[in-house]
C-alpha cells in the first residue's frame, strides 16, 4: 500500500472551504430567522451541524414537589401536574454597566 499523501497532510482545504460556503448559503436564512427570535445558533466544532437553542427552555426545571415525576403517589402532582415548572420571566433591567 502506498502513501498517497507522501508524508504531507491531505490537500482538502479547498474542498472544506467549498463545503463551508455551501453550508453558509443553505443555512443563512434559517440561522437569521433563529437569531431574530433571540435563539442562539452554534455550529458543532469539526462539523457543519447547526444547533439552535430557544432561551425560554432555560426557564423550565423539574418540580421540587414531585421530583419531576409529575405524580404524587398514584395521582397527578397537584402543584405542577406534569413534573415541570416554568419560572416567571424576570423583567428586563438593561445592560449592567
């Protein structure tokens, strides 16, 4: 078996640049829409996988009363009914100096 790279790294830089440009073009509208909604958009390092995160999920947490099970014994939890609590959104106080 011969070494096709002859001791050098494979020359695929142009290919990666082309794929990155295609990915940027294809994802541009979806990423812009997500950002306009206040979502964070990240690209997983080493991939072209885009991850979108809605910050409203940061307000959700497991119910303390039922430990997130949604049940109190055999009955639904009277406090949360489904095991999840949504904290109230804090009013915007502006940017810290």
